[in-house]
C-alpha cells in the first residue's frame, strides 16, 4: 500500500473487508494516530463488516469529531439510518 498517498488511516480495504480484519491489530492504527479521522473511519468500516454495529458507529462518530463533515463517515452513518 502506498501510505504516502493514502495516509496512515487507510489500513482496511473497502467493501471487501474480512471479519478477521477487526482483530486487535486493527485498533493499532487509531492508537498510533488518534488524531487521524481516516484511521477511525477505516476502523468503523471494518467493525461494521464484522457485525459490530455499535462499535462501528462509535468509530465513525470519532472520525467526525476529528474531521466534521468527513464524507465517508457521514455517509456510512446515513446508510445506517443515523444522523451524522
């Protein structure tokens, strides 16, 4: 992966996230880069893919706290029927 282009937060793949991606290692990037909205957004995506809805929502909300209006996090919450 080209981290220079994608940044440290984009550590989980898009719609093909496998449940095994949300192991404790998936939390390493948000811990290492707690101020990265992309890290929390990607974690939210992985958690939702793993069926961990509430944890995924919390991760998306954290991403929006860091970067209000982040399109991917806002859209993910809308798809869940929630207000960003």
